[in-house]
C-alpha cells in the first residue's frame, strides 16, 4: 500500500468513526475536511495516537468551558489578524513549539476597543473545533500599543512564530510564558514546522488575509522559491528575504517569469495614494530592474531602464508626469520605446504624458498641453518626430517649450519645437520658421508666443504663422512670420503687424513683406518701418502703424520721406473716391488712389 493510499484509508476510517453510518453528506464533507486538516497538521500523531481529529487539529482546551479565547482565524474566515474594532493589546508565548520548529510560538491578544459593541460568547460553528470564548476574557497582558489605555475583553488571539516586537513595532520585549498552551491551535493555522514562506504567509493573515488562499505549494525558481496565492505571490530570495507582490501589482508584474521577483513588499507610494514594488531579474548574466506602480484612478504600469531613471529624477509620481499607465512598449516606428503616464489631482486625471527614449534622441518626458499637441500631430511618427529635450520653462517667459526632430523618409533632419502657454495654447514651430523665431528673440522677443501652427497663405504662395506677445493673462501685440517661396522669410510684429492685418494681410493693398523692419530717426523721433510689395508701414510715437502705398507713397518718398519737410506720417492714408490723402507732422499729401 502506498503512502497516499494509506493516508486516504485513514481519512475514510476517521470519517466513519466521527460520524457513524447515519452521517449526512454535508456532515461527512465537513468532518472529513477537519480530518484532512488533522492529517496536514499532525499526520504521524493522528495516525498512531488514540485521539480525535478535533484534538489533533485544535489541541488542548478547545471548548468554551476551558476558558481560553478563540483564535482570530476562526472568526475571520481563515484570516490570522485582529478583526475590526480591536487592537493588539499584549502577548505571551509557549516554548518548544512543534508549530514553530521547536522555537517559541507567540500568542497575541486582540482586545476590543472601547466604544465598540461586543458580547461574550463562543464560536459554535459545527465545521470547526475551535469553540473557545470570544469577548469574554476581560484581561490584557499589556505589552503592545501602550498608548491605548482604554480596552475591552479579548475578542480573539492571533499567532506567529515571529517575535511580537518584530511583528508589530508597538509591542515591547517584556515576556510572559504559558507552556500549557503549546498544543493550542486551529485548522486555519499552519501545521507542524512550516517553512519560512508559510510562516510569513500566516504573519500576513494567511488564507483569510489580503493574499488569499494558496493556489500551489512551494515551488522553486531561480535563486529561491515562491508560493502562488489567490491574490498574489510570496517569494523567498536569499539576497532579499521574503516579500510579496499582490493585487494589481501582481497582475501587472505577471508572475516571477516576466519582470522578476520583488525586492521588497508592496509599498505605499510617496504621495500616499498608490502602491509600488521593485522587481529584479537575472537574465543571461544581466540584472534588470523593473518598478511596478498602481493608483486607483489611473490603474497599473511598469517602468524600467533609462525611462525609469528619468522619471525618478523628475520627482517620480510627485513630478510632472504622475503614475505610469502602461509597460515599456516599442514606439510605433520601432526606433525607440516609451511609457505612458497620467497625473492625478483631487481624484481625477488632469493631464497625460509619456517618457520616450531612442538611441538617436535620448530619453525625454513630454506632458501637459505640449504632449496633447504632439499626440494630435501623430506623436513620434508624425511630422514633429521624437523629442530632443524635456519640457522646460522658457527663460524669462511664462510658457513651456520642448524641442523635437524628425527625418522624413530618411532625409535631412527637421528641427521643431512646441511652445505652450495658458493664454495662447500649444503650437508647433518647424524648420526655417523656428530658426527665424529664435533669431528674433523667441518668446521674449517682439513676436512673442505662437498662436497657430504654420499654414498656407490665402493665395498659397507662402507659409504664415501667427504670434502674440502676452501681458498678464491677455494677448497684446500681433506678430507674423511669412515665408514666401520667392520673396523670402520675414517677421512682422507690433503695430506694423496690426496694420498689415487690418489692410487684408497678403491679399490686401500692401501684399507680402519684402524685408524685416528697420529703425530710423527723424527730428529726434525714433521710428520703425517695414517694406511690403506695394507699400510701407511706419510706426512711431506720433503715428502707430501708419501705412502708405501706391502714388501717395511715391510722392512722400520724393518729398524726402521721414527726413523731408513732411516728417513722419500721423496715420494710415485714407481713400475718398479716387483720391488718397495722408497727414504728416509737416503737412498733408494727396494723390490718385
């Protein structure tokens, strides 16, 4: 007869002895479960000693009349922890316990908190043998949570092979010993000399705790062993100790074969709203580290490598990106990798972003309005391409900017930037327009911040991008960059840009610019002027954005322009019928319109 057959025979015999021939199917199943527990807890003693299965599973003094408190796992559906409304009030030990491999077993009392409702009684569940008292023993050993001075009776007791002061830092090392309790146990507690993994499992609550029941027995993995549990895994790695991964982190971590084994227990994140863990894996002699994170609003994600390094340096979940919401994944063109993130504020997602890395452009974080604009343009496979900088504040300005690069069809690299403010929005500057904007002082120059992406002119002969300076929370002066395929690339800003727009921009009377603005002085008054295809716009303290064109401009220039007797124009010329007129410091002019 094999050992397995012998064990099954013992179970059948014990079931018959406990219930007799008239047992119902339900009673048979319940009591057979108790016998199975006895075989697990103390198979040798149960087989050779004349004792009931209840005695083998629960030890001495297992009934109400014996005066001892019930085990917490009995009333917690298998959970070896203090129930709600109680606190760890004190402890004692029994030496030379077989349940702790010959070492001391510690019994920790869970006393009711003052103000909670409780009544004296005992557990009468017919499916368990632990019928000891609950809320009857008005007593406290007093070595734990000394700051709590008001207490009720002992609700239940939990057990551990871990010293109480290591199990709960509130407990002192003051010892009390009662070796008469060395056999006390329950079917929901571990049996003879459990392994360190099983001991830690029960310290964390056991099958009724947050890790749930065991799914498998201990299994070997590289560098150690592990237990698979209904809601996670418990790992023993000599270099790290015994640690768990559970819940959404366990689901994201994918077990020991994907990202590795935990170097620590699941830990509350720095912002107090989520959980994280650090997983380590050896592969072909290389060590990889992956961190898994979870937040109830954004879910779970994992990060590793240079992306993880960048994120930690930026302030991790308290930084601008928040929590990872994906694993490290390949970019759409497979030239890099990225992780998606989401920032949470007051329980809601406030913006999203990515950390993206490629060999050609490095590792950078893109988030907020700049990310949304980049994403709408196609992200790394769009015309803007990969980021070549992080999002950063514009020196001396109010906005943020990030630079990008793309190499369409393997051609020349095109540089771009996305500039964003809360007043003007987020827009892209690309190629020659970006260079011209930077040459004219960028966001703090006369053009200010972009207020549109570049687009075709009304007659499709040029590319135009609009800008605005910002004062406080409002836009102030207009600006334009105009890149004509024949006439060149020029900037228009301030009062000159305002006049150009009022006069119909490129399809109006002035046409396209043919030069940048120039500076001058007439009669000790400084002025600026800018030439267009069909006219000139002057701006000074005596006339802002004064536009002249056609025959009237010719007459003004023949009269010496600003240096002549007429001086500077006081305003834009006026058209009345077939005649154009304009006023100047030194008089007026008329000419055919």
